[in-house]
């Protein structure tokens, strides 16, 4: 009896995909237009200046948020990319990854905050995130190609879906990990939930949230090759072409570009979460100087028992 039993889940999913394609064409066209405009526009911006000028900008960003060593490493890495003639494809991949990461973060952080503040939402979201994170990434390409055809759009959409879970999970973890006594002190000051979120929870959870952003970017980069299979221009397309022709040299050069982008974005986003921890960074020096000035003002101001239970910055934000 069980030999003849078949649960037609695949047929149901196919029917849903067909219904969305036939009935929500205007919405899909709008999404396609917006995503194409954003990715192609950013790609044009990144490739418009001379490559050496762009390298200087990227190196300065690395020095600003982390250290002069990262700035030097950035120059070396991107000069190698120019040397293997992968500059344009690298910038195309960087544009795709940045747009996909921005879209993902813009959705994931609010969902993570919502889940952290509502146990029912958290319970409902977790199985969905498990499904999104464990489903093979190539499977996502099938419906998105049906919706958006071949090109950069299905690559971006599949990347967003695949990289979404860590952004939500780590945002929720960061908010829930904030010291409960500090939050209670905020309530004692008469702060509203929104003020507590902005003045206490988000600042204290920011390192964990930035770790989530870092993971989103790393997963987005891991989807670069799959996006190339969907027709998106960039290093992924180069790797896919090298795989099709068994071209080891081309695959190694394109893969090296992905590695260098991953290293650069990983170091920059990790440092952005805690700039004062990096003594060689310009932003860290500014952050420490501002913290010293704030501490000096706090020491000079009269203290109160209530204020002593909260960080100075949080108390000032809530007043």
C-alpha cells in the first residue's frame, strides 16, 4: 500500500509558483526593475573611476575602520586582481553582494528585533529560518529563474534568501543578551519601549548585530558562483564558465577575486562593529577620543544612585 503512496508536495509548490508568475506579474516586474537598477547602477559607479583611484578609496576605508595594515593589504590584493584581469568582474560581484546584503539586512534586522521582543514571533520565525538555511541553495534558483528569467535579478533574490537567517538570528540574540537590569533601569527612568530600543538595546547589541551583518555578507559571497550560474555578471559567471570548459587557470583567477573580496569585507564589517577596539584605525581613534571626553564630563557631573545603574551614554539618550 505504501509503495503506491505519493505526497505531491512538489506539484503543490509548482502550482504556487505558476500562480505567482501568472497573477503577480506586475509586482515581479517592479522587483526586477528595481534590483537591476540598483545592481547595475552600483556596478557602474564602482567601475567608472580608474581602477587605481578605486583601490585608494577602498584602502582608505580599510584604514578608517581598522588599520593601516588592512589598507596596505587592500592595495596588494586589488593590484593582484588587476594583474589577473579580473577588475571589472570583481566590481560587478562586489556590487551584487553589497546590494543583496543591504536588502537582506534591511529586512533581517527589523524581523530580528521583532522576534526578540515577541516570543510568539520568535517561535514562528525559527522553523522558517531553519528551512531557508538548510535548503540547498541551487533549489532557490529554480523558482526565481521562473519568476525573473536569466540575469542578475534571480542571483540577487536567491542570495537574499540564502543569507537571510543569520541576520535575523544574531539580531535577536544581541537584543535578548542585553543586561536585563539596564533595561529595567530604563523603564525606571520612564523611557518608552522605542527609547529603550534605540538608547540601550541596539547600542549594546551592535557588536552581535554586526557579526550577523558579517555573516550575511560571507554567505552572499558564497552564493557568487551560483548567481553566475543564473546569468549574473561577475566572478561567479567566470567560475561557471571555467567549470564548463575545465579551465583551471581561469577558475583559479576568478576564485582568487572572490577570496580577496571576502577578506576585505570581513575585516571591514568586523571592525565596524567595534571601531574603538582597533587602535590603528582612524575611526577607532576618534571613538576613543569621544569616549574619553564623555567620561570626563560624566566624572565632573554630580552622580545619582539611579544613574549609576546605567551606562552614561544610555542614560543621556533616554533623558
